[in-house]
C-alpha cells in the first residue's frame, strides 16, 4: 500500500465546528471519536464513499469496553457506568457505547450534514463533503505531478535525440517529436471535451430560484448544493426541470407545517427524489409520495 494512503488533511480547529459541538453536547466526546473513525474509513474507500447499510454493526466492535452514561459526567475527567459506578480516569480510554446509541449518533451526523447521503443504483452511501473536496484536490495534485513527469521525460528524450542527431541521423528526434505531438493532441481533445460537458446554465440558478420562490436563504455557493445540481445536469436535467420540481413542491408543501421543512436542496435535488418528483402527476399525491424518500 502506498504511503499517502494513510494521510489526509483536516482542519486543526475542527472541534470548534458548531455541528461538532452539538454532537459532543448531546452524546459526549466519544461521538467526536466516532466521527473521525468514520472519516478515516471513508478516506480509504473507492470514490471516498462508504455504504450506509450496517455501518453501526461495523463500528460496534471498534467501540467495545465499559458502557458509560455521558449525561452523568458531572466534572471533567469523572465518568460513571450504566450502574452508577464511577469509572477510574485511567480506564476512561477504554469506554464504549451500545449499538442503539451508535445509530442515534450516526443519524445526528447526517441531520447536521457532517455526513451526507447519496443514492447510487438503490444503494445508499455516506460521504463527507469536506473530505471529498480535499481528496479530489490531493488526487488532482498527484496526477499533475505524474503528468509533469511524463512531459519531462518526453522533453528529456527529445534532448537526447537531438544530441544523437548531430552524431548520426535525425530518426530518434523525429520519433520523439511524433510522441510529443500525440500527447499535445490528446490534451487539446481533453480540453474540448471538458468544455462540451460544462453546464449550459449557472449551477447556482436552481438554488437562487428556490430561495426566491420558497423564501429561503440557502448558500448558493455551498459545495454540497452545487454538487447535487451538477450531478442532475450530468444526468441530462435542465434548469427548466429544476424550476418545475421547485414550483410543484412549493405548491404541495408550503402550507404543510410538517413537509415545508423539506423545501431544501438536499431533499429536492437528491438523485432518487428528483427522479420521483419529475414523474409525479400534478393532481395526485399518495402517502408514499408524501412521506417516502425524504
């Protein structure tokens, strides 16, 4: 395994994130440890995503030890087990939590968007937007170094061929020039392909439209929102499709106190939801459509 497979960057002040503070306030410091265990697991996965199913059962063996009720942590360094017996400070590092609480903590991470859900062919995955962004940047830099090395090798080969040309003939130089030309052609083709696949509309437009119509104030530059919009665009959706779904759901949910909270990008622009909403009949709404896939 490559050495850099063990490394990923993170903010030194991550503990000050308001979402982390909420997590620790509700479940104790062990929830913070759980969060970073999950992040480390995600960082080692292909595409930096991990299957949601049975994640609690996977984590459970890693967190075994004495059960603890964090609501009984009266002072710093003082803990009590589920029977009210004080746990010595030197044993605190071996504390654990039970499976139902692990499930609650993971669900709270999802609610606070520390972890995001994505449905791929009927399978739900979890990922971290911050980690995904960092790993993509890291992979991009690594690929740039690889590409630079290839170009350097081509230039080095050209130089050697030129020197040899003066003492023999021009055949090696022509061969290296032909290779360099093919590399440039491939790069030009790649640039054209990237331009052809770029969105024909502003990625922020659907979020701005939602803010305007639903009287919301979602951040139009937030990565997790733009990622959803871009993913739907790549599936062939248009700005007209986004507006149709937004208008349709505002009409159905705006007066419903329980449903209006779902007038948000993470619900409306989710892959599964988007497909379902596009195929809804305007005049009908079953219980499954009303409550499912939120």
